[in-house]
């Protein structure tokens, strides 16, 4: 679960940022190259045969604090303590963008219990 939230956070943070790229071979031959980029505050794509297979992000206090804040908001949402709209507001994204993020992470956008779905279908049948 934390993995899914971390991926979503990366998609939000990285969008639109310039990214450096390092091949697995370069990393194997010179691991310090990754450290150099991270210490300089640069995010880095790790590639294999020209295709991105991973990403690294430099961690600073603001990034960690933002990630913790977002994880807390998602936890509140999952517990039903805040609405989908409030989650979008807290994350400063549109509801449409948040729905796309949920879909991309294979998270349910609508979270009905099976009995609730059956009740809704019965109502639709009556119309």
C-alpha cells in the first residue's frame, strides 16, 4: 500500500521536472555517478537498453515532509474520515486528476460494499 502511494507521489513530484538518465552499466562501473546527481538535487532515471526501469529522487526535508503529509491524507481517505473531494483539495489536484491517479495505481475510485452496489442496482431497476 505504501508502495502505491509512493509511486503516486513520484508521479506528482516528477511531472514536468528535468530528469538525468544513467544506464545500469554506468551505475555498475561508477556507482558514485548516482550519488553525485542525488547530492546535487537531481532526479535520475535508471535505464536498461534505453528504457527507463527506475527512478531515484533526492530526499530533502521538504520532500519527505510532503510525502508524509500525503500519506496521512490518503490514510484519512481510506478510513473514510475525509471525502474524495477533500482529498483532492488537500493534495491540490483536481478531482479529475485524482481519479486518473487512482486508476493508474489500480486503486478503486468508487469504494462501495457489495451490498451497497446491489441496493443501487435494485433502485435502477425500479426506474
